[in-house]
C-alpha cells in the first residue's frame, strides 16, 4: 500500500475513500484544513510553501507552480512580503482564480518544468524569464540575479531561453535585464546597491571578490575595486546577530591591516539618497 504522509497536504476525500481517515477525524484536532478538501497534520508549522503545496494538491497533477510562487518554492530570498497569491499554470479550465490563488493558462514546455519535493514547478531559469517579462526593470534584475545565483545560470542562458520561447509579452525586457544581471549577487539589496553604483557612472565593481594575503584567503567582500584596494560591504539584518557581527568585525579589521578601505553600508545608509555613491566616489577619487 502506498505510504500516506499526513505531514504533506492531501485531499481529504481521497483519504476517506481509501479508508485511511474518517470525516470525523478530519474535523478533529489532529488535522488543519488548508482549503477546499485539503488538509495536513496540525503538527506541521504554517509556512508559505505549505500554501503553495496545498494549492497544487487541489489543482491536480497537471498544475505547475510559476512566478513568485516558484521563487518561494525554490527558497529564493527575493519574494515580496507578504507573499503574493499562489500562482499556478493549469490547463484545467475548471480551475479558476480565487482569493489567494491566481491561475494562468500559459503553456509551459516540459523542458521548463521539474518535479521538486513532489511538486511540479518551473525551473529557476524559466521562473526568472517569466518574472523578468512581467516586472519593471529593477525587479526583473533582482529576480534574475537571485535565481541565477541559485540555479547557476548566466545572462547568456536567459537570452537563449528567450530566443527559444520566441516573441511574447514582455520578451523585449530580457535583453535589458541580461545586460545588467550578475548572478554572483547574494541578496536583493546587493543587486540594488550595484545598480545604484552603475547608474551613478562609477566604475563597475567586482562582485564577491576574494582578498588574499599570500596564499591565505582573508575575506570575500560584496563589492571591490581591487586596483584601489577599496571594498564595499552591505550588511543586512542577519549581520546584526552577535556571532555574525563579531566575525564581520574581525574580517574588516584584517582587511584594513592589509591596507584596504572598507565602506560598510546598512539599511540606514542605503536609505540616504546619494550617500553610497558619494562615499565610493570620494574613495575612488573620481
């Protein structure tokens, strides 16, 4: 008999029909209702991916997770908060958009779909293409950077997919995004900082640059202008944790001992118009 896993979303009617559970059990404290005829063990913590998985269970085997929901499924840290409605591509005309669910009829090639943790989802590359095609330029670059970093694809791969898919709404944005994307970026804010630097006319930095003292790697910095021994670090909220902050201080101290200038940017400095650009310009002398 096929294993029945109550820690993953399931159709209540299927469980009852198979004699695994009763209607009364589903209404009891052991289970949580996730939507129409969809349940999971009450012991499973709530999670945005759980909503995506439940929507797929309701939609049937042909549904494909797309867009921001695919990003979320890939655990790519670029999804807006709160997460948008669950996004599915589904051929079944009976499945309609509803509060918390957006259904599109886009035809997704088999080559652009993989099964990940039991769910059909667009590949990181196809997910990036779809988000680029429907988003503004900066959001598209953030998506391409984040998914490119996760999926190990390049601007050339994004352009090649656009060529294969052919003319469609938003496809002209792909070339502009490909010119500016950098999959070495490790967070959305790193991408946004880089775009600010480029738009200010500053020399393009090397991203995720490794600094060595002899044969020993001292640090990897978010942005570097090696010929000027200048580094820029964006410290997000995770850098405020005590252990992480201590490591950062040791690393920056060693860089400065080697003669490097290190500009540290937090959200406070990021919010100041022109602050980052002015500091980099000052240190570069341009």
